[in-house]
């Protein structure tokens, strides 16, 4: 996605009204939820350059994972709103944060008008992939921001989307989330699964709560995510763990991964998928200082390993893949690369491999 550059000179456009973006809610913890009119919510493969359709009801995510690659999308929305005169210069600074990444976690855009937009998008979707005999192109919810982040409790945007998808037949739907709130929607997930292929990926990088707290500012604790996974699988929902990113030197050792696989099995997971860290330029500013603070012994190795590319070094990725497959075999899970296999070439920006 191209990021709009800021104008070098002050805009000659008319003065911006004090609050052109409607604030839907404000929380004591400092988060503001802002309305974002959405004419379209389903991104086609042509729009994103990946092989599946994607849908994200929110822009920004309160969970605030330091390794999250979606911050650029928030920045893009903020810059567009400013360029269009819907954010004053002062609001623009507030919606970016001092370093350009903070507001992603504290200024959450809630897409408004989802039902109408989705209705139009589904017509487009069925026109493009409705050829008889051809399997429906996957629709993945939560590729850029968590669809069950705290705001969903109030706004129920993800629920609205699922209710609509439950009326369709023959879809191939994936959902990615770190939040136990997904268990709230078991009823609608069951209805979707009656008519379509559904896979719920509960995202968890480690069962070590201390590591989680250093790297994911406000995400749910591992035990809460595993309880949600247990509820989903007990209700017959096709759900498993996605372990991404695996962090070199932090969570990639056998004991860490074994503990995850064991926890997944106890929660009734149908699959466990894993993939290494991708360190995009927009992620570095947020992630590397945290690495320096909490894992200083790894700082130099990460900088060297990711110096030339966002993906982890190829030998590392290959070694990690072998390790994951061995664990999949040992714990009785299907042996594959996970989402990459299921959605064929389509995971967002290509991954590399780890070899620190
Ligand atoms: S939960 Fe997902 S979208 Fe939210 S900050 Fe973490 S990685 Fe990003």
C-alpha cells in the first residue's frame, strides 16, 4: 500500500472544523474511538497483492504488539484524513503520536456503514470468484488489526460482518485473533460452519506471560486465549493456534514451542501453525527499542539478521519450519506451513527465515 506523503507546505485549503471525525467513545485508559465512513470493507487480492480477500473492521489495535506490521495502515488513514481536510494539523499530530506509531494503539478507527458496504462488496466478490466449479477465494478477517480487540465489545462490527457471512454458502473464511472475545460469537461461527469452510486462528506466540507482557502491551494473557480456544473447539468450531511471529532467540527454542503445542493439544486445537518474525521498516522503530530494553543480548544479532530484508534469513526459516513440522508430527497435528498452505501464496508480505 502506498503511503501518502505529507505536504511540504501548509495547505491552502479552507480551515478545518475543530472535529471533523466523529468521536464515538473515549476511555479512561486514553483510547479514543473515531468513526471512519467505509464505502468498501472487503479488500480484493488485486487491491492488496495477496491471493485472498481480507476484511478488517477496525484500523488501529489497542493490543499494541511491538512487532505488529499494521501500523503503516493506520498512518495511511490518518494522512489521508489530514490531506482531505478532515483532521486539523493539531489533530493530525494527535492521531500520529510523537513517533508515528503510538496512535495506532490509542486512536482506533471504527468502520461505519459496514452492512451496506459489505453487501456491495459481496456482489463484487461473487462476480469475481463465482465461476461454477471453482472453490471460493478465501476471505480472511483480521489480517491487519484484531477483529476482537476491546472496542468490539461495544461496537460489534465484527459480529455484524459474521452475521452477514452466515447467510452465505460455500465460502472459505479465516479469522485471526488474540482475543477471548471470539468465544462470544460461537453461535454465529457455528452457523457459518454449517454452510461454509471456517478456520479460527487463535494467535499466541508463547505461553510465557512475562514475555507476552514485554512484547504485547495490552493483549490478553495466554491462559485466557487458551480457554477461548477450548470453548471454540468444545463447540465444534474448527480452531487452532497460530504462532506468529516466532521470535528468534526468544520463543523459538524447543521447550517454548513444546509448551505451546502441549497447551494447544489440551485445548483441543485442530491445528498449530507457526511462522517467523518479519521486521518491516514500520515495525523496527517500535520493536527494536523494546528488544534493546528487554533482550539486549539479541540486539546486534537481530540488526544483522534483518539488515537487508524484512524476512528472517532463509536458513533460519527452513530450520524453524523443520522444527515446527517435527512438533506437529509429535503432537498429532496436521503437518503443514499453516496459513500459507491453506491460503496458498497469500500471506501478506512474504516471509523469510531465521538464522541469527
Ligand atoms: S493483536 Fe494483531 S493487529 Fe493487534 S497489535 Fe497485535 S499483532 Fe497488531
